[in-house]
C-alpha cells in the first residue's frame, strides 16, 4: 500500500509520531481516536496517506488480517505490508541489517516499502508464509498518529482486489465501506504508488514514487 509530502525523502525524529497530533484538526483527531478503538476491537478501518487510502487492521492479529483479505477479496498468496509510526517502532518488531537501517533512515517516512526479515510477532497469514515483511512509515501525520495509538497496522490500499486504488472516501466500494469499523476522511490524496524494494538483494519489486532516487542509492551503497 502506498499510504506528509511525498516530494522527497525526509529525515524524521524517531518520536515524530508522538508529536503528530499537535498538527491535526480536532475533528480528524476524533476520527483517529475512533479508528484506533475499532482496530483494538479487531475491526479494519480506512485511513488516509499521502498516496492513497489504506485499509488498516492489527498486523499482529491473524483474525484481523484475515478480515482485511476478505474485505478486499485479495488472494492470500499476496502478502500485506505493515505501517509503523516511525523507525523506532519498526525496530521493536523487525531487526534490519545495517544497510537496511541506513536506507530506512534516508527514505522513511516516505512512499517506500522496505522488505526486511520477518520476526515472530507477525502471523503467517500477513506475509503469505514468506520470510520477509514489508515495512512502511507513511509520510502522513494522520496515518502515523493512528499507528501510534493502535500499534502496527496493515498497509494495503482500501480498494477491492483488481479495482483502482482509492483517493477519495466517496470512491470506496460499498462492500468496503460497509465492512470496516471506521473511516478517517481527510479529502483527496495524491495517488502515487509506493516503491517496494529489497535492500539486501538490491531488487526493486515495484517502481513507484522515488524509484530513480532509490535506484541511485542502491548503486552507491
């Protein structure tokens, strides 16, 4: 999923998510609180990023993850990525290599999914039994604040499988809207897809935002 400004990578404090709520309008903050509560009760929610709207559920709960697959009609052979509020939270759940850590420091938060070795915290269904998990730190104060309150959540687009990604809440499929526990609506998103990259192999699995810069970084490091 391609969940603040996607124009370039940003250096971010490890505690940036803790300060996010100070920049969020009260009505949106209320929506975040409702969504975090829904996630903690096992529901999936729709949340905005600076790319497209995402479908989030507890990334450590197999039942909640299965619910995301069902809502999207997504084949379980396709793994889901995980959104974290910052790199510090990510490293509580995964152990990146030195090269992966350097890459994450350069490009996260941002529209990038980094494949790293999976840890036991994540159920098999999340990763489709693969040995890696996609790590996201959305470049969005709203998304990061939601994760700060709810814990790591799934990072996948809020569309039915095979349909276009959703940039406006009004474009949500009826089945998705009816199946989720909460929706955070902050208006239209830019719509750029994230780049998915395996740092250790140097492979870009999906070219999206910042792909050329990422390719240059891989060649130089």
